[in-house]
């Protein structure tokens, strides 16, 4: 649906999406800073997650996991 139609139907859509985005970022950061997550990411190929810190590598791994891929198998059920 066009953006203006969405905001007409759901007047608080902007506030809702802002809160959801903040929550998502906070949760990814919290989980990425978990030592067990950092350890698992260290086992991954270094070329996949070039980062300055283990926490940053973990954040990238989490985001990559959440991304929708073109194939249904690679999307891990997100399609």
C-alpha cells in the first residue's frame, strides 16, 4: 500500500515503527554483546565478518541471520 494510505489508516504508524526499530537495535546490541555470541562469531570465517570488535561481528551476524534471502531455504522461514 502507498505510504499515505498506511498513515491514513494507522495514525500512530510512525510512532509504532520508531519504537519497534529502537527495540530491534537495542535487542541486537544486547545479544551481540553476550560473550557466548561473540565466541560463536569468532568461529565463523573471518572474511564473512570483518569487524573491529567481537561485538560488532556478532551484530553483523545477527543482522545477516534476520535478512530475507531470495531463496526460501536460505531465508530460514522468514518468507
